[in-house]
C-alpha cells in the first residue's frame, strides 16, 4: 500500500490494544475531544459511508474488522491482505495519534485541523472490503468452488480493470459471475431480498449511530471508576499506615511491659532460689534444734521431778526424826552416855549433806536443761527469722555472719552468759530493721 499516513503521522509498529485499554488511554487526558471528534470513512466497493463520533467508535469498528479478517486468515487469498492491512494500520494510526496528542497543550483547534486536512484514510479505502460483507462472502465462496475464476472476479468487484486476463475461459467466467452477482438488483427475483438487506442495513446504521454516545458514557464511567479507585487506594493506604503505627506502638509498649515483667520474674525467681537454697541448708539444723529442745525440756522436767523427790525425802525424814525420834537417841541425849546421840547425829548430818549435794547437782542439771532448751528454741526461731529476712529484704554479708555466729555458737553450761551465749533475735532484728 506504500507509505500509509494517518492523522499526519508516519506509522510505526505499535502493539494494538484492546478496546477497554484504549478507553482508559484516552480517559487520562483530553477525553472530551477524543470522544466527540467527528470522522467519516468512504468505502466505494462496499457502497457505504461510515460516520463515527469520537475515536473510540472508529477504533471499535477497525478492531472488529481486524478480528474478523484474522479469523479468516487461514484460508484467506492474498488479495484480501490489502483490506486486512488497511484496518491494522487504522488501529496503529489511532494509537499513534492519541499517544502523541493526548497531552496536547495548544488547544483543540490544531487537533481539528489535523483531522480535517487528513485524507489518507479515504484515499486508500477505494479497494477495501469488509470481512462480513456480501461481496466478501461471494468471493470466498467463489474461491472455494472455482478458484481459477477468483482473481478475475475480485478485480471486477474492486473495480480494478487494469489486468487483461479475460483472454481465457476461467477469467471470463470470473468476470461474468461477478457481474451477475452485482446485477441481481435489477431483477424482480432479488428485489425483496435487497429491500430486506437495506432494511437490515438501516437498522444496523441506527444502532451504530447510537454507539458513540454509549462509548462516551462508558468512557466517563471508566474515568470515574478510575478516580474512585485511586481515592479508595489512598484511603486504604492511610488506614494501613495508621493501623501499622497503632500496632507498632502497641507492640513496643507490650514488649517493654513484658521485658519489665520478665526481669522482675527473673529477679524474684533468683531471690526465691537463694531463699530455698538457704532453707535447704538450715532445714536440718532447725529440725535438730527443735528436736533437741524437746529432749532438753523432757530432761529438765525429769530433773525437776527428781529434785522435788529429794526435797520431799529430806523433809519427810526431818519430820519423822522430830515427831517420833528413836528411843536410843533420846536416852543418849538425856542420859550420861552421849555416844549414841553423837553417832546418829553424824549419820544424819552426812545423809543431809549427801542429799544437799544431790539436790544441787540435780538443780544444775535442771536449770542447764531449761536454759539449753530455751537456747534451742531461740536458734530455731532465729533460723526462720533469717529466712524471712532473705525473702523480704536484702541481707549484707556482715549481717549474715552475725546471724550464723549466733546460730552456731557454743553453749557449754547452758547458762546464757559471756561470749558463748547466743545473740538474741531481738538484737539482730533491731540492727537489720534499723538499717532498712
């Protein structure tokens, strides 16, 4: 077809868009002009003048023709390539024109001049056929049934009489069949069919005349949808950012609280472990002091019972001697011979001295046992006092040493005196509580 120029721009190889993509392309800028510019294409072979309102209408028509020719391309004679290429170039020319002029900043007058001064589309439409026209249907049927006559018939239909191929039978037959096909309108037999065809054509033209308005409404709807979509995307992004910020703040606060709680738990656990370890260390001594205290108390009470028994023995013996003394002793005191009285006096004094010694020894054992039992009780109490201090407060090494010295100091006699006496819990408590 030579150099094919559309809208004053030399065509380049472009990727043909779908109709929806093309609507979105013109919807971005200057959509009012692209949707309303009037266009007219003349197809002499088909005896039709196509009027289009807006580039989307022309694009849709060319896209339908391109798709129709593509479906027939497998068995399509090469004579139809010109028609197929024509509509392909229209699509590419429209896309090229829109790409260059969609951001046109010099007003729409220059665009109108470019459209009005452009005659290249109609100049190359003189030999163009529609894929769904009766002429195309006739030629395809003839190519299938009489392929040798097809070339001459095609030349007759498109008005190309420069080929002198009528010198053979097949070419003549092709011209004759094409003539008869186009001359059927003069017979009464085909008059009704042609009227119905014209009626259908009128209906189709009316429908096509309504398409520009529908195309414009659809483009506006797509534009509005695109704008709303961008608004929704902005809102969603803002909401997402707010939620991420809220979540980040919540996570940071929760993490800090958890770290603080975890550190407190670790510290508390370590304190409890130390307390438990100390409890295990002092459990057996405390148990020993408790049991030893009970034993010493039992021994002290036994000593007390013995002491009371000894005192009762002395009192009883003294009462017997004073109340009913032996006759020998009385006779010796009041007679001339004092030896018997002296002898029994020595015996009784010796008995009293021995009993006094026993009472003193038993009393020491008793008091020692009571004192040691009390010491065991104090050590037992001091042990748990020390554990409670470890649990509720910190204890320094000096205080620990003082408590341990008090717990494990010696008590030789059981009497609470001198350096061997244990320190009382009240003294230790006053020092530690006074420091706190």
